C-alpha cells in the first residue's frame, strides 16, 4: 500500500489566510445586506439554503444516523447557532463591520473558561493572558464618550460572542453522541426554521420583486 501524501504546510497556511480574508470580508457584505433585509429573514433564508445543500451532500449520513440523539443535539445546537447569528446581525446594524468582527472573535477567549465551567478543565496561563489582552482590545474598540459607555451594537455583538462560545462547547459535547455532519444539517435546519418563524412574527417580509 502506498501512503497518501498530504499537501505541503505552506498550502494549509495559505488556506487559513484565504479563509480569514473571506471571514473578514463577510462582515462588510453583511453590513450592506442588513440594510435591505431584516436580521431574522436574512439568517433564516441563509440557513435554509445551506440546509438544502448540506442535506443533498450528506444525505446518506443523515439517514443512517437519524434518531433521538441527533434530533436533541441538533435542536440544541440550532437554537444556539441561530441566537448567536441573530445577536451578531442585529449588532452589525448599529456598529461598524470592524468592531463587529473584533468583538465576535472574543469567543476565542471565552471558550476555555466556559469549557472549564462545564468540563472542569482549568484554563492555562495562555488563556488568562489572552483574556486580559482581549478585554483591553474590547475597551479600545467599544468604549466611547466621557462616560465610557458601550453602544447597543457593541453590546449585542458581545452577547453573540458568548453564544458562539456556548455553541462551540455544546458541539464538543454533543458530537460525541451523533454524526457531526448530520448534526450540522439538523442545526442549520433548526436555525432556518427559527429565522423564518421569528421573521414572520416580528419583522417585515423581504421584498422579492
């Protein structure tokens, strides 16, 4: 048997750079999108389209692993994912794409501490150092005025970072009991349904003409 050779490390590093650029650009695109479509509708349509594509690609894995653990885990992850994206999108309406991106990334610091609370795994000194730097960074980009208040958009984005952290921790726990790709399909379906449902109840439907 011949051993398959992976890509060189440089290729993977370039992929990370490209992914980072796409992630950063998405905040600028979404800033324009929320100007023409309400947050719940925007998320609901995005998630349902994603569900259709993922379900077509991973249909066999979804059918094979379909059951109670998948449904319970998928619903939990779907609710957390929708809540995270909804608060992020609402926050983006009232702040800049740069602030929204930076404050969303705060979840990277929150995850170790949240996982500590759930799994009793103590954060390292590097986690603590990152937390201090993150708090300082949040202050520089968010605090404004003589009273050093945080704007509504920044506050909503900070809430979204907590929800994203909760979603990551929940995924680490739930993925032990169900197929991860099937979970992904179900969670996007739940998020899409929540988006359309909340949009119908609280927002103006998008103009499709």
